[in-house]
C-alpha cells in the first residue's frame, strides 16, 4: 500500500524537476549586425631629423636641409627652395611653389612642375 | 763731370736693383683650376653629379723642394659643409714648371660636399663642353693653399657650379 504511494510521489517530484528545467524562459534571438569592413591605417612617415642631407639620386645629387618637422629647404635651380609639409601618409610630401619632395622613408623623389627630375634618391 | 758720374752711378743702381727683383721670383704662383666638364655659355668649368667628374688644379712651382705642405679646402654652399684635406706632394705630378693634381670627385652624403679618393693622380683629363640644364644643385668652392718651408703661404680658389642631369 505504501510502495505505490512512494512511487507516485517520486514521479511527481521528477516531473516537477523537468518542469522547472523547461520553464526557463528562452532568450529572443538577436539580429546579427552587418560588419563594416575595417580600412587599414597607413602609418605616418616621420620627418628625418633636422639637418642637411645629400641624397644620391638617379640623375645626380640633391641637398635637402630639414629645418624642422614641417619645413625644409632644398637647393635646386641655383637657389634655395622652401617647402612645407602637405601630408604624412602614405608618403611624406613637401611642397612649395613648383617643387615637390616626396619621401617614402627610404627613397625620395623631386618633381618640378609635376615632372620628376630626380628619382630614387637615397642617402 | 761729377754730375755725369752721379747719373751713371744712379743708373747702375737702378739696373742692379731691377736685376735683384728678377732674381727674387715667387716660389709658388699662377693657380689654375678646371674639370672635365666645361659650360658652353661662359666656358666655366663645372661638376656633373650624374657623370664621372674629374677635377684638376695646377700651380707654378719650379722648385718642389721649397714646398712644405699643400692643403685643400672644399666648401659646399648648399650643404654648408666644409672639408679640409692635406694633400701629399707625391699625389701631384710635374708638368714643366707646374705641379698638377687630378682626381675624381665623389658626390654624396657623409657630412661633406664630396670626397676625393686618395692616391689617384698622374692622369690627364679630357674636357668636354656641355650645355647643362638650369638645374644647379650645388656650388663648391675649392681652395688650395701651398705653404713653403719658409712659412709663406700662397693660395688660389675656384667656384664650381654642381649640376644634376647633365646630358
């Protein structure tokens, strides 16, 4: 007489456990946000230390005098030409008048009026 | 008669003095400079940094034994750099009454406008006329000073325009 009653209680207990487990609320599925592609950041080219540098280029030599972080002067066409920094990435670019000096960190190019006159300049 | 004698003596004195001046020649004189590139427009000698460039200087020194030292000074106008070199007299060759120095000019960085490899001499250079582009990229003043054993100094200098993209 007692055994069926115990079995019945055990059945109830187990079912309540199952119910407890099943009663846990389900979380709503979050919509997946579209991933924006990341553009890699180009590192800035550092201006060489202030001072005078004589570069050897395809076409001859060029003397560039870095005055500070943003300004330089170079000797071309028989006179000193003053140039200021325009950008630092992806290359370091100085410009002044018709003269442009582009420095990659290891090689330089001098252009006059948009025409390359000295290229592959290195120390 | 006394007056004629006095005039004769004075004339003789003048002649003796003038002969003394002729005997006392300057030991070092007449500095001349050139290179193997000569600008057509004004016939001045220039350096071409994109070509093999040779520089030559000479000076009149009939007696080499009176020379103590030869020094060279290179001043770069664009770079602001200056180098001083002592040139052994053995690097110069004799051409009659002249002593001659020839060497190849090396351009580039190194804190100097150019450097001259030592020990190269005794060579002739062929001067080529050129019409360089307007792109003067430098200006180098070369000064040579010769000191004699008596301590006297004689010097000469020349300004070379430096070009890139010489044809």
